[in-house]
C-alpha cells in the first residue's frame, strides 16, 4: 500500500490537468478568432465581426479568471494534502521512536 493517501494523487492530478487547460486556452482563443474569419468571412465582417470579437474577448477573460481560481484552489488542496501526509509521517516516525525507546529501556 502506498504511503500517500489517494486524495493527494487526485489533488495533484487535478492541478496538472488545470495547468494543461491553461496551456491550451491561448490556442483555443486563436482558433476561435481565425476559424470563423476563414470559413465565413462575410458573416464576421464589420459589426457582426466586432460583436463576435468582443464576446470572444469577454469569454476568454472569464475563462482565464475561472481557471486561475481553480488553479489556486487546486494548489492549496495539494499543499494541504502534502502537509497532512508529512504530519502523518512525522507522527508515525515519533511513534516508532517511542516504541524503540521502550524496547531499549526494557532490555
């Protein structure tokens, strides 16, 4: 059985996947701007194009904000889980030392 609890792995996994999402977001933004221009140039020209660009800009700001909050929470959860594992390891080590002292005193 591994020394780390399962929740630590989940927290670390979630943090890594959120980091991956943060790396992919600029690519999604560029494709969201360019693909409509390539496929439907008349529909995204002038006013409708400006509305599309503004809505995309606002959506990207919202996505970055939500992703940032999720990354902060995931990082805090990972640090909390690592601290709990370290505390548990410290308690186990102290208990082991107490047992060895008792066994040494009894001899």
